[in-house]
């Protein structure tokens, strides 16, 4: 696997975005997980309809783990929302970059709602995605060529994500099946091992605040989600508060990606912007934080929908002339569901008791008023009696009664009315204070219950997180044990395979030797037979005509050619024996050299002359085989002609030449087979010899590399020992920094004599003289710890004076590099040694 794929996995191993690395296939996951305002259909396909009233065009950019160059980045362009009373739809285009891996595609969304009754409904939805993923060759920067990247193809993937949601007045419950079907159009196969395939469940609450002032009619939303995947379970939550003035804030937590916070505003009634910040925690904390920016355009509504039309929004910056109207229907619905019937009955009972008290106080005041009037009249009469004579008593009584009715009666009635009003006001204030205290007590108890429930939920989540971490640790230990067992098994199988191959090779060599001896024996027997034929006078029938004379001549020539082929095969085997001996000597020399044993050099021999002799033998043998085939064909033609004249196959001459032809053909076939076997052996020896030659060359290069290293160390020691500090201050113009390194960090691999780690490099040179000049300037400027390492892959020297084991320490040192002139072009380089 290439180093680029390793970097992709470094970013994505915890999320398992990337799978089937050799094929470059990426699962569909849009990282828009921190917003409850826009692009909600990516969370659940029904959310283009659920709690939605408007249609939006949005553009979103998500940059994850920005501490690294070429970190994951997503661009998303969407048109989605509610399009009818019972339908929500959306279409989007996206591009995701994971280092050198790029994914581009689109999603089509559709949601349909069914009304069950006044306060409940059921929504069905689906996301259909199509995208292509592959390597972006323009983003590859490496110090060596990586052929494994050339083998990764571009794939076209089709995926389906269905979902369902059940909604009530304030609550929503739902499920979605993520990447339930993923079909690779390139390979025409379903993708079975998809780490992002799973089930997601959610609970969402949406309500409105009844208060005064700035937060009146504010919308409060919260979403709890759990994602069940094959290898992990993720728990997350989001909370959003949207103020009708045109501003909203949100916060969230994800057990995998960490904490998030966001803020959005309505610039106008149709234009809005939103920013979300995500802070990684746990294993991802070293990767850095993520940023998400969204700009949205809201279309004006043409219709007022029946479901979820309570939210009212204004513009924070560019105000609309129309005033915000309060949704009476939402208030009525909310009030009708929250009235406490028992409290209402108690309130009515208390009102009736208060009215009875007021009536009783009025009646009592009337009685007291009449008593006071009677007492005052009696006293007045008594005074009149004392002041006037008895004759005028009746007249005085009538006058006094008239005065009481006319004057003092009015004053007392007025006083009684004032007293009655005062008592009623005091009773009203007392009742109001009692009701207020009762409401405050109920609110306190409700808040206490809410806080207790919140604390219980936090404790539950903490316990769930602890259990999840414990399970993950157990799974990690189990996986580590499994991998170790697998590695041990692989090592055992590799050793068994090596021993089996060694035994097979020995058996093959033994069989080859046996076949060679058998061929030599067959050739010897054939030669003896030919000798008998050619040396005895009774084998060849005496020619009786022109046809048998030609048969005799061609047969003798064929037998002679057979002898020539035998001699050529012997010569070919002699060359093979020499080649095998050279291979054995070369392998022995390499084995001893690797053990540190130096052997005497072999005597020089001309390989080109040896190869020329081999080619000459092969050419002669091929020509002889071709000529022999022609002689056999000619002999068969002459034999066929004789059969036409002498049809008796039992004729002695016919039987002789029939047998001779069959023997020649059989020997010819054996010669061709022997030739092919020897040539195959030559090829095996050639391949093995080439391998051993490369071993010797590699060993020589290693020795040369060690010589270069020793010379470099001697040059550095000499510069540090004999270079004196400069008496004048040096500037940047006095330093040649060589090649400038771009980006936050460069990775080089397999550097000898240097430990793995993070190095703060000052300059990069390919020329030794320029390298030494920079080293001298650095020592003159007071840097005694100057050092360098050499990259064989690029033939470049990297000059440094600081090395760190962690990227955090290296980054802090890089950010505080100081004003010294040799630090001007400082950059970070990571060395990865196997």
C-alpha cells in the first residue's frame, strides 16, 4: 500500500470512510452533522419535509482537521425543502477531497407525508446518491515514484438511503438505513463490506418559548441520534435556539467527532449565513479542529401549509417593513394541550368562594350602617328633648329624622361603599399573591424535575460513554490478539511454504537429473542401433529400382542427421552445466559476502563469447531439426510411392522402411522435447543469475552508501571544528536555503543512520559544496548543533538542528523559531523508517 493511502487511512481510520483501498472505493458520508438549520436531509431523508416550511438554496464548505495540508474537505451545493402540503424534495451536488482521493457526485431526495390524525403524521423518505471516486494525480507530491497508486481505478457508485419519521405536536421519532444498498457500476457488483452501512435512530423535540422580551416566541429544537454500524456505535446530540429577531445558536456533541458550536443570522428575509465549529476530542484531538460555513437563500412561500407553520422569522440586519404576527393557531394548540383541568376547577372554586366573601361583607356593612343610623337618631332625639320643651318634642323628632336621612345617612353610605371597595381590593390582592406564589412553586418544581431529568440523562450518557469506551478497549485488545495470532499463522504458513518450495525444487532437480540420464541412455542406445544399421551389410535391403535406391539414400542421410543432433544436444548440455556452475559460485559469493566473509575473486571469463557459443549451438540444432523434419517427410513420400507399386505391407523392404520411419519420427520427437527442457532450464538459470547479480550490485551500492556516509560525517566534524564564529552579524542574504519546502509537513521514508521523528529543516541542497557553505554560515552565526541527513531517493541533503518525537512539540517549536537568520525558511519534515 502506498504512503498516500496510509495518510488517508491516518485521517479516516477512526471513521472508516475509506475501504477497499486497493480499489479506491469510498462510502457516501456527508459530514454536515453540526447543523439543525440547513441540509437536514443528509441526516434523515424525511427531514426535507419534517418541521420544514421553506425551500432553500445552500452552499456549504466543510474543512475537517485543518492542522494538516490536504485534510478532508467537502463542498456541497443543495436545493431542498418543502414543495407541497405533503411533499419534500431536494437535489444536491458534492465533492469530497481526502488527500489525493477525490469523490464527486450528487443526491436526489424525496419525502412523502401521510396525516394520521390532528396531531400526528407519518413521513417516508429516501436519498438516491450517485458518485465517482478515485485518485487525483495532480495532488500527489512524493520523493519517489509509487506504482501502487497507478493501479487504483476510478469507481462509479450508486447508493440508496431510505428513512421514516413519526411526528406528533412536539416530538419526532425516526429511523434511517444508511448505505443499505451500494452498487459499484464499474465492477457490476454490490459492495458487501461497507463500514458506513448501518441503522440510525433519532428522537427530536421542537417547541416554542412563551416569555416576554427578546426571546418571546423563540423556537427550541433538540435532536438525539444513535448510529449502529458493523464495527462501532456513535451517539450524538444537537440543540438549537432560534430567536424570531433573525439569529440562532446551536451546540452539539458526537461521541466520535467531539463537540460543536455554531451561530447563524438572517442578513435579510431571504439571505442567511451560518458558521459551525467542531472541536475534536479523544483519538482525533491531534488532528485539529473543523470548520463549516454555509450561505443560504430562502424562497418566499406561495402557500401557508397546515403542518408545522408556527415559526416566524425576521431579518437581523436588513429589516422587513411588515410587522411580525403571532401565530394564534399555534398558541391555541399549545394551550389546549397544556391546560391543567384540576387547576382550572380549583381556581373556579376559589373564585366562587371569593365572590361569596364579598357578598357577605356587603351585607354585614349594610347591617352595621343601619345600626349606626338608629343609634345616631336616638342620640339626636335625646338632645332635642333636652333643648326644647316637651311640646316641641314631636316636631324636633321629625326634624332630626329628616336631617339624618338627608345628611348624615349619605355620609355613612359613602363610608360603607369605600370600606367595601377597600376590602374587595385587599381580597383581590391577596388572591393574586396566592395564585402567583402557587404558580412560582409549580414552576420551581417543574424546573427541579427538569434539572433532575437532565442530570440523570447526563449520568446515563456518561455511563454509556464509559461502557462504550470499555467495550472499544476490549475490542481493541481482542483485535490485537487476533492480529498477533494471524501474523504468527502467516509466518508459520510462509515457513511451511518455503520448505515445501525447497523440497519441490530439490525433487525437480533430482527428476531433471534422472530425465537427463534417461535421455543420454536412450541416445546411446539409438546410436548403437544406428551403428549396427550402418556398419552391417544385412540391415538395408538391396535397392531393386530407382525408388528403393532413393529410399536408401534419404534413410542414410536421416540417420547421419540424427547423430549430428545428438552431438549438438551434448554440447548444449555442456554449456548448461557451465551456466549452473557459474550461478552456484555467484550465489555462494553473495551468501558469504552478506555474512561478512570476503572470498577471492573468480577468474575473468568472457560472458559474451559464452553466450555467442550458446546461440550458435541453438541455431545449428534448430537447423538440423528442421532439415531432419524435411528428410522424414521426403522418406514418407518415397515410402508411399513404393506402397502403390508393392501393396504388400509384409514385404521385407516395406516393413524395414516403415519401421525406420517410425523410429526416426520417435527419436525426432524426443530430441525436440529434450531441446525444450534444456532451454527451459537455461531460462531458469538466467533468471536466478540475474537475481544474484542484483544482490551483488545492491551489496556494492550499500558499501558505496556507507563510504558516502563516512565522508559526510567527516566533513561535518571538520566544519564544526575549524569554523569560527563571525564577528559581524549575519543576515538572510548570507544564506542559500536551496529548495523551498511547501506545505505544513513533508514526509520522507527509509533514511539510514537517522531515527524516525519530526525534524525542523533549515535548508535543502543537492550540491555538496552548497551544503557545506550553509553549514559554515550556520556555525558562524552561533549554531553548534547543526546537522543533516541524506535522502537516497532524491539525492538531497536536509539540514536541521532540532528533532522531536511528537508533532505537537515540533509545531510549537516551529511557531516560535526565533529571529536567527538561518531559521528564516524553517519547515517540518517527518522521517518514517520501517
